[in-house]
């Protein structure tokens, strides 16, 4: 067994090494690596066959397996990257013939679906084979799997936003074989040419549509669709947040227990039907036939549910156990567990970096480790019941006893499974906590208690009813009622602000140490050994500031994080004990916003659980669009803005239900935090007395990756609002060290006013957040001459329709600044005032699926200057 486990570990290590590389190995090196691995494995196998085991032969075989995993994963990655090699992405829309190949999702007023390109007008320009597409619902009818459409598409290579604490949507799309994303435009109009066989996705769509017709409430219908066909996009965003805060998100997606339950039910029915036929039993024993029926049913349900990682793991483990049973072989559970993991990685190597892979396999290992303890608990319960049965007549002959009341009988019936569920839940919660913290930087503090009720409610009631509804639609009515009850209870449980506990971003080695230490608390080992596992868990919970990936600044210093929020602004400023947020990004037409998707996770990654001050620079949607989400996520002590009195955002409560005190940003006012001086430079007091028109409008084009609508373009067009934009300067109180200048959307007139009112001494700043996203109406030569920036950071949307940053602005910046950085190339920008230069998060850890993604961009000339 040890040899097989080492082989599984070697394959996993080879895959992990390739996925951690900054560049995919070239095709010749991949072929050479696979050839060398084959030779090494053959030599080692021959030595073992000749009964010369030795450490050299075993080590050679392990190295060959790891090399084969590394080379084969690199070869597959290079094959996908080759589709985008050479050539620039087109600036104009192209007419494509596309076949829909997945389950479409509706995101507000946008359809999101994936398609395979069958034909194109400009094949010479390198149109990729598979696209993720976004289309306005008013532009085309609902797409369906198997439909072939003629579409006019403006496409571009994959390039997701890159921020601390944010997830990487580009990785998941790359793993699915999606090579680009695009937007369907109106002219020429989309035309559905014909419909081909849609396969399993067409069946999934039909079931989802049947649920939506039967269940009018969208929230309940979304949960049922998620449990029936694995369509998690149907679950509303607000419900997802509740499920995450209460730790039950795994229950409303297709998990291993759901697949196992379907397989068990099929096997139970199959055995009884098979046993009724003597001929069938003579041909094949009923237990084996039932076992393979269970595997087949689990496989069918997993395919219907979208073939996620937990479903794959369950199917492969069931298939392995059943095959071994058929051959009369018994493997220990660690070998079956490792075999299933290797099969998943052979099919999809990029699954190794998915949270569901680790949560699923660690949870199963925990269950297997706990199996002896659970068996002992069940045996003790059974022994106690037998003892009561044997002693009953004796006791009755001595003293008359009354029949136990129904509550007592119910308690005796429920207490054994309840005790088993409790023992399982607290152990699983302990072991999975480090995994959850590594993947999401958070755990639910109410999750263990909530799961005690939610697991049987979902597993024994909602899931069977939702699957029964596929055959008998009225079952969905009862399932919807059960979902509504669950949603009400979970909403109540998620209400306390302490329901979810967040940790700052921490190094991977600490999480791996805690992950290895946690199982010692559930193993049957002497207690004195268990306490040796406590230090990493304590260190992970306490997480000293020096151990954070992004440590806070010391007294008298500041730190700035300019988030990558597309066409918008969001900047976090930290001192030793205080936190400030300057703007919160754009909001999209569907209701999603950058505050929820980027800003709040970035604040959590920095260790921010409350804001001392939030700034809304001006009334443009690309600057204040995410404010409501930030207010909902954490307490905010005060709010500064140039918004007019009575603006809706000024009356919104924060996470604790308090409306932050509003302090207008007025030039000349300043305050000091931890030895750092903050000073408003603009607008003047009289600008608050007259509020002009021109409220900025945000526009989301639906071109993003993952769950949201994409990067969106929320450029405010109101000149009056830009003129009142707040400008903040940050520097150490003693005037020593670098300064940072946050400018919002001021334009040339306001820059001239600042030159006159503040002068060189008040404007000079080493770090400049470039005004108005690099618009041609800002960043004048006179202004830049006085600021004298060393690093100029442009927060701008990728391939935005405004052409930001303007070439003339880039020329002026590069002539004066040492480094000119834009968020499409840099990702989030992070700078400590005691460091000589800032860090680009994209270059901090840039895997190969992010490489060579910006060919042909108007800002490509900046790429050479963007370095950590």
C-alpha cells in the first residue's frame, strides 16, 4: 500500500509543480519529459520485476511518475495556449458561427453562455475555438445547448482582474478550455441557424426550465435547480452570501453525499428487482449487480449535475470499490481515496487548485479516519439497547414499570444518530477549518451548529424531493416549501456580524502546516501527542502581523492598495491602527458591483474588519457603485464625500445598523492617524454650496469572467461631479518620507486651481493615483511637474471604450515618472511608504494562464515597465 500511496503523491506533486510555474513548459520539452519518464519507469519496473527492489528502483519509479505528471500537464497547457499564439486580438467585431455547448445563465439583463466556433469571417486573425459569450437579453432569445447561432462578436483573450483576496476566474475558464471571452453586438443581428443535439446539457436545461415554471419564487427555484442539475448560477447572489456565512454552501451544490445517496437508492431498488429473477441471479450475483447499478446511477446523476469535483470523487471511489469487490480484492481506504484523487487529476489537472477538490477529499479522509470511532459509538448504542431488552423482564418481575412515554421513545430512537452526527460534525469542522481558511480566508462560526440541522433537512428531505420532481412535478412544491423554511432559518442565523470569521491573507506554508496538524486531534493517539499539533492552529488563529502576506505599516508610515476594479477607482490607505477606503468601484446593471466582488475581499485580505473613514470622491457610479456592499459588509465609523445633502448613500446603515457620520471633504482640513497626516486639497468649501448637474452613469458591458458581469465600464460623464472630486494627500507627520496623492476624477481646471492654491510643496508626491483614469482632460504638464511622481498608477478598465489612458497622457507620465503602471498589466498595486517601490499583484504570482494575454493592446508598451 505504501508504494501505491507514494505513487499517488508523486503524481500530485508533479501536477502541482507545473501549475505553480510562471510559464507552461514548451512542447518539445514536454515530449522529452514524457519520453524520459517512460524510460525511467520501464527500467525501474524491470528491476522490481527481477526482484531487485532496492531504494534506487523505488525512487526511480517515483521520480518517473512525478516527471510524467509534470510533462503531461505542461503539454496539455501548451496545447491550449497554442490556440492564442501570435497575432493581436481584433479591435472590430467579427461575424462568427457558434454552437452553444453549455447551460446558459441569466445574469440580470445579460445571457452568459459558452460556444464552440464553427466558422468565422476572419479565421486568419486567430479566432479561438471556444468562447465565453455575453449578450443582452433584449438582443437575442435565450440560447440553448445545441443551437447554432450566427453572431457578431467583439472578442478578446482571457484576462481577469488580479487582487489580493480575490479568486482567479481565468484559471477556471482555462481549465474548461475557454480561450477567450466576447460580447455579442447588435449589428448584424444574431440569427439562430438551426438546432443540433444538445446532449446532457439540453436535458439539464429542460429540467431547470420545468422547475422555474413550477416554482414561481426565484430564490427557491434557484436552490432546487442547483440540487437537481448542479446549476449554481441559478441561485441568487443574496442567498449565496447567506449560505456562505452559515457554512452550508456545500449542501446547496451537488456534493458527494448527494451522489452517494442516489447510488445507494438505485442499488437498493436494483438488488430487490434482480433477486426476483432466478436466471439473473445464476448469471450474476445480486449484490454485485446492485453495486454496479449504484455506480451507474451515481455516474448518471453526476453527469446531470455538471460533473463537479465532489461528484467525480464519489463516482470514482464507488467505481474503484465495486471493481475491487468484483475481482475479490480488498484495498484499504487510503489507497481507494488516493486512487480517486489521481483519476480526477488525470482527467483535469487544474482541479488541484480548486477549493472543491481539497474540501471534498479532506472531508472524505476525515470520515474514513473517524470510521472506527463511529463504529464503536454505534456498537455501544446497540449494546445498551440489547442490555435494556435483556434486563427488562427481570426488572418487570421485581418492580412494575410503566410503558415509556412517546418523547422518551423518540429520544431513544434519535439519540444514537444525533450523537453520531454531532461527533462527525465537530471533527469535520475542525479538520476542514484550515482548508476553508486557505481557500476563502474565512470560516463560519455558526456553521457547526447550523449544519447539525441543515444536513438532515437537505439530505433527507429537500434533495429526494427535488429529484423526485423530475419524475413527478408536484414534489417540487413540497421541496420549495422546505427550501423556504431553510432560507428563513439561515437568514436569521447569518444576521449577527460575528457569524463569519475572516483572517488576513497568510502564507501558504502556514496553512499547509495547520492542515497537517488538524487531523491529530481526531486520531486515536495519546493526548500528550495531540498537543504537539496545537502551535500551528494557534498561530493560524492569532496570525501575528509580521506573518501576514500584506503586513500593516509601522507607526509613522502608511500603506496604499490601489485595487484592480476595471474602469473605476478603489484605494485602501492603512496606518498602524487605522483604515481608510477611497471610493469603491463600479456597479453593474444586474446589481452586482466591485465593492462586493473586489473591494471587500481585498479589505479582508489586508486584515481590515472595520473602516475608520470611507471616502466617496464624487457622484459618479464608477466611484461609488460599490459603496452599498462595503457598508453592508463591515462597520464604518465616518463617511467623507462631496455628495449633496440628502443623497441616498449618506443615509445607508453599515453592518452594525448605524449610519456613519458624514464629514464633507473640504480643502484645508486635515487630521493625523498614527503619525501620518491626511489633508484634503480639494474641493473648496464653496463648491459644496452649489451642486451642479451631470450625475455619472455606469455601464456594464458584460464581458467579465466568473460569476459576475465582467469588468464593466462605469465612466461618469458629469463634468460638474468631476469638478467636485475629493483630492487627498497622505504623508508622514514629520514631512519626511514619500507621500501619496489620491485625485479622483479632477480635470485640467481643478489641477490649475490646485497649482495656484497649494503649490509645489503641497502637491509633491512620490505615488500618484492618476486623475480621471488617464483621460486626455487631466494630468496636465504643469500639474505633473509639481507633483513629480516616482510611480504613477492608472486605475482603468481593460480595453475600455473610452481609450483610457490617452496616449498623450502616457507620454507625459513616462517622461516624468520612474514607473508608470496601469491595473490591466499590474493588477492591484500595493506600496509601503518604507519601501523603495510598489508591488504589482499580477507579477507577485503570475501563473502561465495569465501570460501573453494582452497582445495587441494599446497599452502594451507599458508591459516592460511593470515589474514587482
